[in-house]
C-alpha cells in the first residue's frame, strides 16, 4: 500500500500541462474496436484505468499496440470473444462501454453487471432501455448482461435520466444500426461530444452531440482514423482549485477554456482572479477565499467530479457555504476526512453546510475515491503541517503523474510505500 505524504504551506506557482481526458479516452478505446481497420489514438492519458481498459480490449482478441505512453494503435479485426469478465468491470465500470461497441458491431455482447461503487449505487437501466429500444434482447443471467440482436434498428428514444454512460453506450450501439436513431434528453458533457467526433472520424454519421438531441444515421461499416483526445477538464479544474486553496498562481496549459466555464465561474465567486487564453487558463488567488453556494448538475452545470475540490476550498473560505450533490448519493465521504483536519461541516442528505476555518491541521486520512482523493491532496497542500493520505491507488487511476505535476508547481509531496519512508519524509521536511 502506498501513501502520499505532504508538507503544505507553499503557494503553488507555475504552469502545468493537462493530459488527455480519462473519461473520453475510456469510451473512445471501446469505440475503436468497432472497425476492422487500425485506429491510432493520441493524447491518451497514462493512468491506471486506461491500462485496464486496454487489457480488457486485448482480452477479447483485439490487437493493441502501445506506440508510446500517450499513443495506442487498436485493431478490432482480430476479436474472437464477445465476453467481458467481471475482473475488468470490478476494476473499471467503464469497461461496460464494450457492451455498446460489441453489440453495435457484432450484434452480441456479454458483460458482467457492474455493481455499485464508492460514490453510489449507479444503476444502468438507461443503457439497457436504449439497447432494447434498438431491438436487442437484453437479459441479466448469472451476474452478466447478455445483449443480442440479429438486426439492430434505428429508434426514437427518450432517456428518463441524463446519463453520460447511457448516452455514449447507446450512441455506439446505434452507430451501425439500420436507419435513424433519435436520442432525446442526452448528456452534453465534452466527452460525449468527443466520442461522437471520434465515431464520425471512423465513418459514423452522428449529429447534435453537445445538445439535448443526438441523431445517428446507422452505417454499414467503419474505417481507420487517427484521433487525438480532448484535454481533461477535471484534471485542469483540480489544479485550478489547488491554486485557489494554496493562495497560488497556476496556469493550466493545453485546455479548452469553454469546458471549464462552470469551474471558472465558481472560482470567480470565491474571489480568485482568472485569465483566459486560447488554450490555457491562469488562476491567481490572493487573500482568504469567500463562501458560496454550489449545486452539482449535468454539463454545462457545475460537475460532480469537481465537488470535492470546491468542498476543500469552501472549508477554508470566510463564512458559511452550502454544497448540494444532485448526481451521486455518496459523494460526501471526503468531508469526514476533512473534518479530521479541522474543517467544520454538517451533512444532511445530499447537502452539506460548511463553516469555513482559517486553517486545517495535518492528519492521517484516506482517499475515499478518485476525485475526493485528489481534493484531499489539495487540502494537504494548504496545511502547514504534514498530511498523510492512504488509499492513493484511487488517485492513480485517473491523474497522470499527479505528484510530479504538483511538485513542479512547488508542492512538497512524495509517494511512500512504508511507515519507514513516511518517517524519513517527516524528518526531512522538519
Ligand atoms: C460518468 O459516470 C463519469 N465516468 C463519472 O466520472 C462522472 O462523475 C459522471 O459521468 C457524471 O458526470 C465516466 O465517464 C467513465 P451518469 P456515469 O450515467 O456515466 C443515474 C470520475 O471520477 N443513472 O451520467 O456512470 C446515475 O445513478 C467518474 O471520473 C441512472 O439512474 O454517470 C447518476 O445519478 C466518477 N440510470 C446519474 O444518472 C442509468 O442507467 C448520472 O450518471 C445511468 C445513470
């Protein structure tokens, strides 16, 4: 088991390069198997979830050739198996995107049913509703989803819930269905648009991604392409909040500022100065942050994946703030860890009331999930003492070179693998 040990107190200052979007990449890797020709994918983030997805794809017989840390070639022409084992689903839920991809291409897929996870129960009824509407027979057998169809047909579908996963999964299955599919009440997140753009680059005919209605005219076959994944707006937002809570001055490079609108707006509300460039955003924080109210919503609302980061900032802001989490039911666990660092928080249902304190004090805490783990690191960087964070494998699932990037901005953070290494760090930093 590894930990992050952090000696906070330094303002983070400098520029940091943002990697490709993990959540776009996971879906695009699945979609890449839909053609028998070779697809080159660039700007792939080098994080654990991506490696697991590549293993799942290789596991069904696709050819996966890692060109370098950020580029991969995939050829789906060698697939022999339509069955994704529970082992993969257990590690990354997003391997369920192979359900839509395999069903769309071959008319058959078997994928272990994902359970809940640390952030909530996470049903997939909308994915299954979409596959059924396309004419697939979908059964749950022995813990597996089995989807089959001799002939997928275009359909008119209205999602009951705005879901990123269901929008992407059903869009993939519909890409090769017979005729026109109209999907209403779809998710509009940048990664939904990126997956549609990728599918179009391999020959699909998808219009409207980024709006509430997506129209997909099915095609018979898909072809090769070279595609570069969009920057990760959540990674970017995480570093922007790191600047805010450490009273720093950080410029995130290689971003699409439009994707960061909701985050920028909240950083403004709490008193940060923001400068936007074509593909960079600078955040400058001086003095104490101000309180605000925030509610997570589907894009273009404030993202649930940025909720813990703003939570840390508000726990240090002057005054009383509230956070309402409206997407997942279990995304406040990090607040208990923050309370161990001195934050004053009351949680009732899906809302948290936070009385900002002037300072946190260092403590030993645990990362409850990916985004919450990253947010707790930021809390550690804003704390004068030493903070030790356990369970950091969550963070490594989705943030490339997290500690290296923080160190390049002046953060004092190390990854340790034993109590001895922790003590050595503490002696070194005094
Ligand atoms: C994606 O999850 C992301 N994961 C999540 O990021 C992110 O938090 C979430 O979207 C919301 O933006 C990936 O892209 C791999 P949803 P997803 O389907 O697709 C309900 C991270 O840290 N729902 O948009 O699973 C669901 O319970 C991760 O990178 C149904 O009721 O999210 C939730 O309340 C964590 N039925 C809401 O919809 C369904 O069939 C939104 O979930 C599907 C979803």
